[in-house]
């Protein structure tokens, strides 16, 4: 009998401890979510000052809306906080990019975090996901690119 009552007491203590742990875990979940939210939203990093080449590339960037394949669009605007940088918006995502002129004459807008790249050539532009190695959206045409393509066709 003593063994049964000892086991019953031990089981009750274990169950009580488990219930207490579950209550503590439930209380800790909102705190953990808040901490994760703070961790997921990094503080805005200060971008390095743009040099003369970057400023020249930024001046060649076609600003405004681009119409892309599959009825998609991107929007390119100057970054309001950092001179010589641009913001590229596609759907709900926005990337801050550094304009770089390439030796081929193409303009590369390179994401400062190294995730994406917008390649701008004379007649179209393409948004690439560099990490996944795939196109996000292709066939993007700005008004000036459309005019250049029409002029080349004549």
C-alpha cells in the first residue's frame, strides 16, 4: 500500500509541475513573440556616402513606374534619406539599391543587402533574386525605354 500511495503522490507532483510549466510557457509566448518582433525589425543602417560614379549612375536611373510582363509593375524612386541611392518597389517589397554603371553600358541597381538586382538596359529592365538565382519579374519597360525601342525599330 505504501508503494501505491508513494507512486500516487509522485505522479500528482509530476502532473502539478507539468501544469505549472505549461502555464509558464503560455505566459512566456507573448514575451517571446515580442522579442522576436524586435529582432526581426533591425534598426535602419546608415548607408555609405555615394561617390561620384554612384551619383552619375543614379542620374542615369530611370525613375517612375515600369510595366512588366504578366501585368506586374515595379516602381523606382530616389531614396529620400540617402543621396545616390534608389528604392525599388515590387508588390509589397521595397529594396534600397545602389546604382552602378557596368562596362557594357547597362545600369545595375544592386540591393544593399545583396538579395536583389535590377538590371536596366536600353529597351527593358529585369528584377532578379540573386540568392535564388532567378528572375522575380522580366520585361519591365519604362516610358523612356519604350520610346528608345520604337526609335530603334524605325
